[in-house]
């Protein structure tokens, strides 16, 4: 969207979360990775995270969050026109994960599909949902972001293993009830110089299970955190100015920042933009980096705590593998 583009009318009806029962302190993960606890805490900024255990899966968590969000919105399953799966870690290649959620929820006949932009999948889904609602193609859209990244961690890669947590969030959206309520600006940019900085190379057609060079580690997270940080520090400030002039050195017209919880170093970068810490929502310490679910989980926390309410303006922003930079300015 350009500054002259119209507001995409959309209203936040409800949010909900579902977290695994198992709390995993950083001391436990540090031992697993062979890293001193003090260094692990400083490097990651994560004090504890949730990991799947027992019968829990990303599917069960996403389904639970979706049901609760619909209850909070006062809607029945039959009120859902579109279900969007906005998750970075996929349940399986085929069928699309949205169909699996529809089956679990008993959602029949609605449009269901995924929007995949790694850690920024929720932003893509939010923008897409707003377009559908604004143009009258849908009245109620349910977005599910659910992650089970802990099953694909490699302790020999402490950068990702110390960061990743599991969890799910669901968001229900509907038509606006007043002028100006909705997305005032959206922007997504891809900087492919970072395409190899964060990846899981196995599982697709390029490195399939029958590939002669395939190895178990191809199916685990591989991240070069320092390279990601260096690239992000270069591309994000001009990106912010293209999203809204002034954002690279302040928060013009923004009530609260909902950032992707990439890492402590990533959150520290926000100080360079002149964003006061008391206006930035943080879940990294207790949830870790929950991939695409980080943004809606952090949004849910801000709404639940009353730090973000109807009439406020939120900046949802972050980076994802690719390297993708994305941001949305939303008047709730």
C-alpha cells in the first residue's frame, strides 16, 4: 500500500492462544547444546519456552486456539467464510494444513488455504484477510498460526535451538464498525541475499528423501544468526521509511509496537529507531521465538493485558527467512 491508498477496513474480533504444557528453562536447553547457561541467556534473551510433549501437536494446539478465539468472538463455525493457515512450520506437504484444521474444527464448505512467509506468515494472512473483508468477499476470517518447531531442532546449532519455542495463536477478523478502522499501511519486501541464512533444506523437491546426498540434518533448522542480523540492520531502516516516513527514528501515529520475537539481538535493534521500550511488546523471555505464531501471540498478550485496545494503532513488524521484511500499521 502507498500512503495514498485507502484504508483496508477490518476489525479485530478476538484473539486466543494455546501453549504446550511443558515449560523448558534455558538451563536445560543450554546443557543440551553444551553452552554455559549465562551465555545462553545473554545470547538468546529467552528464559523459558514451551515445547510439545505427550500427545500435543501443532494441529491440536492450533485447533484449540481457533475454537477459543471463535468463542470469544461470539461466532459459530458456520460463521467462518475463510480459514487461513499462517504457520512457518508445516504440518505435512499435502494436503494443505488448512484442510487438516478444517477437518478438526468441523468446518465444511468454507475456503481454506495457507499463506506461507516463514516468520511473517501472519502478516501475509492479515493483509489478505483485510483485502477479502474490505472488498466484501468475506465477512469473517479465521487465521491460525501454530508452530511445533522444537521437533526439528539440532542441538549442534545452538543459535536456533536456544531460541525456538512452540505454541499457537488464532485471530478472528470481521468488518469495521467505524471509519478509519483497519490497515492504514502494509509493506512486504524480500531481500534474497539472505535466502541461505535461515533454512531447512530438506523436505521439498530440491532435497527430497530419495536424494542421494540427503542427511537427517537437512530436515533441521540451520541458521546463521550473525549474517541475518547484519542484513536486517541494513535493510530494515529504509524499509521502515517506506512503510511510514519517520518510523526509522520514532513512532509517528503508533500506540504500540508488536514485533516478531526473532532474538534478543533483533529486539535490541529496535532501540536504534528511537522506539521507547515501554511501547514495545515482548514475549521472547517466556515463549522464545515461536516462528510465525510469535506475532499473533504477542498481539494476544498486548490485547489481554489492555495495553492495546480498540481505537489504538499497532505496528506489527519483523523479518523472516528469505530475508523478508514486513510491516502493518493497524488501527484497531
